[in-house]
């Protein structure tokens, strides 16, 4: 265990005398702890029960941390934002960008921070949360309603939300409504012209018919008086028929007609000059996949070309579909050509990529959120002091950072569970692991309970990687897209450690390195699937009981031998009984 901080030592040295003083002064029969809203080491003037100890108050503050950026006021967002490397600089560019990251990686927090900083320079941010526009869970996702109708409704709702934000800003900022008002009215009117229409192939068939018939007959009868009969018949029939029918083969194609929307937005930009507009479209993946290309097409054709508007889109890569069609004739946004996707928050804070940076980031993140909590609590001058006071040792905090797997929201959920379990005590390594396991079972594993295929793949990966390959990570060929791998990654059961690395079995081939979730691995330690202790390096006995088995660091030399063959999994799945269970 590390040495206590001078601050903590000063507190402990005076603890007994202060408690005795409070007890004698107030006549309490139970020991009392000292609490203050001022810095530790200052004079204390409040006596509170033992259950409200220093660590009780720290853990209570951890429990109060807000875990969703959109639920926090903008001032708190600014105060709690922690920059990583060049993230803020990259997001502050005037380029149109798509910001990728799974749930909880901080996309909303980062973009709202960028918006608040841009406001200081005169930019007008237009933030639209696509989860709450129109009826994304109803009309948009109803397959019984034709695509043109659903897509048109979506575009109208998005333009309506943009208009509402701009109008609210104009009123609150005291803009000249004589100049801005007509442009806003024009935008509202142009929205009614937006339409998604279908293109179908029409086939015209012409049928011509011609029919001609000739016949003749003659008859001579020898009777009392000769009789001669002669008949001739000519039948002629000419027919002509034209038929027009609609033939549809495959899927109908649709186009976005955006009317005068681009012109209306251009006039708004002119009316607010020299200010710029920053459009932030959050929760892109809440829009049904089949409608996303049409919203993207409206943005590309009606918004991207306008100088003075920058667009940032927050999306989950595995749930995004920005483009329909191929080559030059496409609908939507072409990544790289129309908008860059150079920011993926999943790659920024993974412990194994850069342990020092990850620890530094999460330490500062926890400290800033702790400091923003309005409850009565001990105050600390630095993040180091908070960590030393809240965790039993430095290794405990590092294990906590590993358990987050680079996802801030998961970090706060693990911290909350650990704080509940510790409450009046410091957070230890066993507590972190129990919390990580609990969060894995409660949230991550629960996310795939309705997906038997993903469950089966997870169990197969555990068997292949943990039991046979003696590693916590594996390689998968780069650019491999498999819906079940995507489902496990999206549920944060698998994490990307590193992209485009070489393997040992196939020279020249490039792979992405994935690893099993920390909480998943800890869960395995308590089951029959637990690996033997000899799988991983022995470590010196930890001072804390229950921490003897180490969650292994990911050795790239071992990982390069653990190449996952999804064809083998598919073949195995085809041999399984219908319920997906083991046949053996």
C-alpha cells in the first residue's frame, strides 16, 4: 500500500482528540467523526456520527455523480470536461465530422463542450438530440408505413427542430428579428417542400395482331332444271393492342427533394453574420437504419455546401448507415469524401493502449465530477489527494480504470457500485472487481439476453480465448464485419485494443486486437470456466485478501497467436441443436 498523503496523515493524527472533544462537548455515547465542507487539514467545527465518516461522505458524493451529459447543466459540463490529447482541437475544426463512439464514451459531453466554447467566439450552436424529435420509436420505425412517408416525416421533424432552436436563440440573444425573422420564416416554409419520393422502373409493352381469312365455294346441281351455285367469303381481321404496366425488380429507389431548404439556410447565415452556425446532431443511431441515408442526403446536399455552417454528428459506428447506393450515384454521406470520421472515442482512453494517459484521464474526470457535486463533502486540492483518500492503494485505482475499459459512463457505474459496497471504508481491489462483475451482469450481459447468437459467440470466444489460447484477447482480420461481433462490441462485452496489427500465422495480413471485458473476465473467475492460476504470470501476494488472482495484462506476443476463425464458429453453430445448446 502506498504512503498516506500529508493531508490524510494530518487528518488521522488529529482524529482521536477531535472525536473525544466532540463527545465530551455534546454528551454522545457513540464515537463521532469530523466533517467539513472545507479542505482537509483545515479547522473542523462540525461533529457528525461515525457513519458519516470521511469516506462515507466521499462515497456519498460518488453516488451523486450524474452519468448522462444531457442531464447536466451546461456550466457543469464545461467544469467537468477533461480533454484527451488533441481531442478538443480536432473537434473544434470547421470540417464536417462524424464522431464515433459506443454508448457512454463521452460523445455528447465532448460536443456540448465544443459548442459552449464556440459560443464564446460568437458561433451559434444548434444542438438536436435525434432521440427526441418526432416519433423515432413509432412512425419512423414502423415497417408497415412506406419508406417515402417515414423518411419525409423524419426530415420535416429534423428541420422543425433546427428552426425551433434557431428561433429560440434569436429571441434569447436579442437578434434583429426584422433581419432574422424573414429568413426563419423561409426555413419553416421550405420544410414543407422537402419530400422523399420513390423511383420505379416503368415498362411499356405494345402488342400488334393481324388476322386475314379468305374462303370460296362453288356447287353445280343436275336436276330437272340445271342449278348453279357459287359462293365466296372473305374474312379479314386486324387487331392492335397497346399495354403499359409497371415492373418492379428488387427494391425501389428513393430520392430526397429538398426544395428551397438550402436557400433558406443560406439566408439565415447571411442574417446572423459574422456569426457562424454549428449544427450538432446527437444520437444519430437512434434513427432507423433504413432512413439514415435520406437524412444524410439532406445534410450533404442542403447544408454541407453552405459556407458558415459546420456539422458534427455523434454516432455509433455499428448502428450507422450513412450511404445507400454505389459509386457516384448514391444517397447520403460518403465517409471521407463528404465528411471526415477521424474521431473514434473508443480508441482514446483504453488502458492497454496508454496506461498512463488512461489513469490520468479518469483520475481527473472523477475529481472534476466529485468537485461539482453540491453535497456537503470533504474538499481536496488535487485529484491525487482524492484518489489517496478514496482508494486503499494506487493499484486499486488502476484496477478501477481497467474496469472502465475506456468508457466513462461505465466507470461511473462501477464507481457507484463500489462506493455503495464500501460506504464508510476506502475502495479496495476486491470491491472494484465485485463492482465490475455486478455491472457486467446487470447491464452488459443483460444487453444480449435477447440475442441467443451473440450469447453463443461470447461463450465460444471465452472457450477459445481463455481456455485454449491462454489469453484475454484475440485477433480478428481487419475490416471484418460480423453482426454478432458488432453486437458484442456494441454491448461493451468486447473492446478494441489496437487496430491494424500483424499476426504470426499469415504474413502481410492485418488484424484488429479485441479483448474480453474486464467484468466478464472477473465473472469467469467465480465460475467453472475460470482459468487456472498458471495461465497468467504470478504476481506478488497483494496486501488485500481476494486480490491474489490478477486480471492479466494483454501481451501482444500472446495475442498474435490467438487468431479467431469465425468460419469455425459458423460451422460449429450449424451442428448445434435448435436451442443453441451444446450437443455434447
